[in-house]
């Protein structure tokens, strides 16, 4: 069958969320109750959260 799916690389987004703080990001993903945990662990900046590993 012929696929009409749009490749991910060609998709455009009208809005792309932007966050100014770790707390704001956590609230947006409904995980705001973990703000103190992130802060206590030293994750105070979005750049540090982006580099987190498991």
C-alpha cells in the first residue's frame, strides 16, 4: 500500500514550548512536585537537566 505519512524531518510545529527554569519545565510535564528533588540534586539549570544520564 502507498503511504502518505509525512516524514518527521518535514514536519513543522506552530508552537514549540520554551522554558525559563527547571521548575517551569517540571510544571509543564506535570512533575512539579519534584522541583525540590531536582534542586537538591544540583539540577538548577535546564542545561544540566539536558545532560542527565540514567
